[in-house]
């Protein structure tokens, strides 16, 4: 696989300090191929969860050359850590009524087992979703790993790279939330903006310029949805956040300097935005897909943000390249 653009830059960075990423979906040949690529190139150390003989058989059937270096296979059913993870899950969930017997049964699920590996410090992050639903990937993370301190709402973003390098930061932008929170409240939009700014900074090393998107620019229309965005920005001002933000903006006013000069001449963000906050999931999801399909943008995600440790969901239509890219991003998210 030949990586390029922002993914190639991140891949070179994560090689310097290899993180350990759990892949529980070893039934899927795409996951095994991605693991092989990541391990061979030294992007990360990989833990594959499953029976060694079954993984070896699948590799042979699919002509996958799995290197010995940077790969570890763990059978969650026979692992000497299973009892420890059973007890960890029980302690975390007993207040919700979980019994130790239920915990023992739940850790037979590979996604739960992998999530407990991350919680216990035996791995740095997890990537799943090639054959599991978003709920099956993120529910264990929300129950076990939970949100970072100061963040109540876990959200998601897409890392976008446009062939038009004049957009965003040399073509790179964050779109959020495009995959998780359907109708964000004011509090959720505050968290989405703060986490998206952090995500952009962590992944690119550049300073975020956050734009709140609407069909209106700076009061060209008036309604409750626009008033809501203004209250969100007031809340961010009270928090004294360490990034530039502004709105409400139409998309062209957020991204195109010539339009920004006409519609928002006094804004430091207008025309230069690199983080786009959508008012609702519907707009965000449509927006990223249009950028991807009409604009030829690379779209990596949805990437989860706000968790104490990174757990990321794959589309069930993911390619091997998509999985490799998501593993690289997950490594970048490790604090």
C-alpha cells in the first residue's frame, strides 16, 4: 500500500513511538491484511484477538503474509488475563446491576475483551466495525473507557483531505459531528467544537480555526437555530478556549477568502476555517459525503473523539486502505 498526503505524514510520525492497537475482528480478511501492512511498515504493534490456528488458516487462504514482528495473537477465551478482565468489568458495572457471572460471559465477546485490554493499559487503542455495528463497537467503549475529564459528550469527526490545497490547512479539514450525535444540544455542540479543535491540533500539529456552519452568515437570516449557535459561541467564550472560533457562516464564507471579505470582513476565521462544525448530524453526514463524492476528498472516519483512550469505528464497507488509515489515526489519538 502506498500512503500519501496527511495519512502518510501521520504514518511516519507514529512509527517513531509505536502504539499497540487491538483488532478484534480477525474473522475478516480485510482486517488481517490491514494488520499485516501496519506491522510490516512498523506503524503500530497489533494485537489480533482470536484463535491462532483460525487466524493462520485465514491468512493462508487469503495469501496474507503476517509478520512475526509487531503482531501478537490473543485468544480471549483462554487468555490468562480473562479472569482479571472479568473482575475489572464487574467492578466497573456492578453499580448498574452486573453480576460476576454476567461479566464472565460478556468477556467472551472479542470487542468487549479488547476494550478491557485498553482500559487495563495492555493496549493503547482499538479499531473495530468491519463486521460489527457502530453500537457494538462504541457501546463497550462508552461503558468501560468513558469520556475524558471535562467532556460529557463523546462525538465523532471525519478527517478530510481535499485536492484543493487552498482549502483548510493545505487541503486538510475536520468535519464534525458527521457520525454520532443526531440532534446536538447547545452543551453537546460546545463539546463537539472543543474536541474537534483538539483533534485537528493533535492530528496536524496546526492551529484550529473553528467555523459554525449554517445557511446564514453573520445574521443574514434570523431564527432559533441561529440563536442557538450564538449561545454556543457565548459558552465557548466563557470557557476561554485556546482556539479561534466564529460563526454563523455559510460554507463558502467559512472557506473562501474572497467570499469572507464580502460577508464577514471582520472575522479571523471566515475564509480560513479548517474545522467545520455542522448544526446536526444530517447536515454533517450529507456534507462529508458530498465533499468525498463530488469534490474528490479523502474521508477518514468517523473517528471517535472525547474518550479517555481511543476506540474507533469502521464502516462495514471499509477497504483495507481505510482500515490502515484508521489504525494510524488511532495511534495519533493516544495521549
